[in-house]
């Protein structure tokens, strides 16, 4: 028996969220006195694979080969389910990234397991297995008990800390057997902006709303994000107006995020917007209207015109970054 | 072209969320329920696709209290509706009910919203696809149909992907897939008489059990920083909050 974690790589490199889920899996393995196996799919160099042992992996299963170059959800789900069965895994955990959300439910059904999706904390394991999740679009938390023997867990990024626990890990090749249904999706094109920070995983987010007056004024928002190494986001009216792409819309009907720092510029703070960002650890609100409701949900507030405050913040961020180096 | 659209009945996005004193149950008194916004995008797309002579069926797993939302979907343009008469116990339960219905009533395409506004799991569309052994494109921003293949744009980490899938398939609709449709008077009138069949659920053992709810802790009072003194903001956040 084991705890099996699927560590997702992006072009052969593991992101912070991969080490978060390995640390999370290590905590369950420790609690349940089980070994931790980490599964990697796709072309990853040995040196990179061994980084997984830094966070507690004692066995690293690697799946490589041509069929796993372009990863479809079904291919990955089949590989994870077969690896879990081969390893007799009791707990199967992965990141609830865009692809993880499309994979975890398939793995749960293949393994006839209960699914704890989008969890945000370590489960309570003293009596049963109770997980904490966001509910009602960030307005509440739900606690859910998983009753099945085998449990599949997906965890949102930025929900669990990195815990170093260096182990000696063996790398074991694994070859899943794919069926016709696993390869029915053809990936025609993948477009990634290499220099852009992915919004759901971003630790810092700079977001702006209608207070920016028009898309032509977003340069300063992007500059601030760039200096901080932050992702950019926007409010719903902004994406509805076509000023920014829908993929940047955070809020109840957009993406829910939980960064360490969320800076909101010219966003009044409607309840639907707050729902999507209230899990942020620190919120800074900049608005020229001192009565903006968002100030009530913020940690730091600055009353002022965005066009004066943001350039000052860019300078402040530059100085702060210079001081760090 | 037969399209099935899965819909959820969820609290209005502006609703304040409250629970019973023991935190076990959601208090629905005083809360307006609506058609889940993402499901509305899926439905709008389905109505567009069926405009050339297809049929759109909406399906909901719920008790009779969801019928006003089902009628709203009919007013938007669905041809008929099915309600599986059972409370939605968990996502596996809901997905199993819908998959079993589709096995008996095959369709060319199943459209869902990418997530529901109550549980936000994005799990039901994927589970339906897995139970039926067909592809699922979650977070789909566009859908173009040519003969027996669909081309979809979907969100991925830090970008987007263009995929081709054979019919039948499941898609989870994101913003951008279709414009929201506002029901017109003719739609609202005809919705009253469109067929809504109620069927019994199949037996299924669930693997999860709802335990309780909780609300996020309220933040301590906001600290106002003068617009003339923002130079030290990041040092302040580092020293006080230790997050950067």
C-alpha cells in the first residue's frame, strides 16, 4: 500500500504546485505510516525527477514514451489509475490545476474511489477522512467525508506549504497500457505565453477594474505585475467589455484565486468579485472612492486616483525588489 | 443533432450564504435560486447549434423545487426537459444519473457549465464522460462543429489549447463560448407547455458524505495607507504579514 501523488510537469519542469502536492502527500503518508510514491508523466530529466525526493518521495514512477508527449486528460487519467493499481495506492493525490480538474474525476471512477476535489487543507484523519473545500464560490467552506477505501484527492494550488524532507528515492519506469478511448482527443495546438504567470497558481496578483477607464491604460497594471512577478487579473465588467480576455476574470463566475497578495486597482468590490478573491492571504485595495465596499474586505487600503498611485507603486515595487537582491 | 444540457439550480450570485446553527445545512429561506450561470452559457450554445434543426433537452437532478429553473431553461430555448427526481447527493451520484439516462437516450453532445456556483467542483462533466467512455473538454471557450468532429478552444495553465474531438463528447462551457440569451415573451409563454418529464433515479452507492459548512473568518479592520506614502507599502506588507 502507498500514497501516490501525481506531479504534473510543464515542459519537463516541475512547478511549485507539484512540490506542494508532494508535500501534502508526504503529510498523509506520515500520518498513515505509508510510503510515498510520486508519479511523473512525460519527458523529465533524471536530475529534475530527483527533486521530488527533496519533499519526501521514496519511489518515483516515471512514464515516458511517444504516447505521452502530448498529454490528453484521458491518457493521463489512465496512466495514473494503472500506476495507482500497480502500487496498491490507498490515497491518490494531484493538483487541481485546469488539467488536474479534468483528470481527478476520471481517476476516481476508474478506481471506484471517492473523490475529494479542490481541497484547500490537510484532511482531518483522526476519525474518518474529512476534507475542507471552498463552497458557494468562495463564500463558505464545506467539509466532506470520503467513505471509500481508496481516496482520490485534488488540491488547489497555494493551499499547502512546501515541506522539505530529503529521501533517497528510486526511479522506477512504468508503462501504462492505453486503450482506443484514451487517445480520441487530438490536440491541435498549444499556445502558452512563456513569460506569463498562470493566474490560478500565482502567488501575487495585480488586478484592475473599470476604474482604469479603458484597455489602453493597462500598461501600468502590466508593468506593476511585471516588476512584482505577479499575474494580471481583472473584474467581470472589464472582461465583459472586452478590455481584457475572459481568462483574466477573477470572481464568482470567473476564476477563484488564493494568492499570497492580491492588489485590486479601481475595483469597487461587488459581492461576486469578493467571492472569487476572498481566500487571498493579503488584499490591497486602491480606489478613489473612500466608500468603495472593497475597503471593508481589504487588509490595506489606499484612497487615491489609480493613475497617480500605480506609478508610485511601480517605483515602490522596483525599490523593494532591489532591496531583496 | 441531439444535444443534452445539464443544468444546476444554484443560489443567486448576489445571495448571502447562511447555514443552520449547527452548520450542517444551507439555509435556503430568503435565497433566490437561479440557473447556474455557466450552464446558461452551455444552454445558449446548444440553442445556437440546434437552430438549424436540432433538439435541445435540458436535464436536472433535483427535487420539484428546481422546476422554475428548468422552465427558465425552456424559455431560453430548450425543446424539452427531464428532471431526475432526487436530491443531488454528490457529484458521482449526479453524474451516474445523467450517464444512465444517456445510455438509454443517446445524444450527439452533452454540454455542461464548467462549474456550478455552489460546489464549484467541475467534477460532474468529467464523471459523465468517464462513465460513458467519451472525451470531455473542460473549460471550453469556443465550440465549432463540422460533420462529426468538434473543434474547441480550452483554457490550460498559462494559455490555451485547440483540440479536436469526435462526437459524442462532453464539454464544460466557460465564458466566451456563447452570448447569454435573454428569454423573450414568446419563449416564456411556450416554456409553460413544453414537455418536462420526471423520472426516478437509479440506485447508486455514493462514496462521499457531506459533513458540515463553515464561513471564512472575517478580516481584521483595514489599515489605510496615505496615497502619498505608498513608497513603503511592500516593506510594510513584508514586515506585518510575511507573505512577500
